[in-house]
C-alpha cells in the first residue's frame, strides 16, 4: 500500500551554530565518542566561515586516566 515516495532530497543538515537547517552543509568538525561511532558536525555556509579548519573542534578530552598500579 505504500506508494513509492522517492523524492530526491538534498543532504539537509542542521547548522551546529545557528541551529538552522541548510541544504549546503559544511563539515566543520567531527565528534568522537568512546561508545559508538562519532558524527560529523555541520554548519551552514555563513557560519562555516567562523570555524577554523580544525579536525576536532568539539572533541572533549575526558580525564580517563587509569592508575596502572593495581594493588
Ligand atoms: Zn549557521
């Protein structure tokens, strides 16, 4: 019963800065998580100009150091 609704959609992404969906997203960074795969952070054309070309702009380094002394 489901009709083939195959409307070609542009790759719409939401801008991480102004929270507006854009049809021309620009990858401005990538978030890496310990659990599960990371995801790419997109910004619109206007906001992308405010982001420096960093590979990991939103990566948070968690203090996950373990003491190797196990007594
Ligand atoms: Zn934006």
